[in-house]
């Protein structure tokens, strides 16, 4: 599931960065960036889902270098209840396996 997310630049006077999200889940998203964002940073973000803009704070929790730049996992730190529902519905409507239980075998 792809969407667009804009974040505050981690650099002083850097303005806003427009990023593509590669994955969106209830607790956060993965974004692709051309430059480093910094693990542990908290940034203001606007996530666009089905023409709705959701404003939130995100924390960059992990990242890796890719051939074209960087891939970062971002945790949503706070979402308004209506925004939580919008994200949940977006994931539910765009993921064929969302909500299916995973069978786990216990090994003794």
C-alpha cells in the first residue's frame, strides 16, 4: 500500500520533505527517502490517505541504506481517534490478509 507523506526536514531551515510511503500499518509506516533522516528523531508528519490528510508525530525507529537512498520505519506517536479509525480502515481495505489470524505451532 503506497501513499504520500510529508515530514518536517530534520535539518534546520530544511522545510518539508515529500516522501513516498512503501507500507502503512496501524502503528506506523515505512518511507523511502533520498537523504538521511536520523534514527530516533521525532518529526511532524502529514499522511495522505484517500484524499484525507492526517497530521501526526512520527518517530524514526529504524532505517537502512538502499540502492536509491534510504528506507525508514516510522512509528505513529499519536493519532486522534478519528484518524486511528481512518488508518485502520485504509489498511483493512487495502490489505487482503489484514485481520486474519496467524496459526502458531508450539514446540515442546
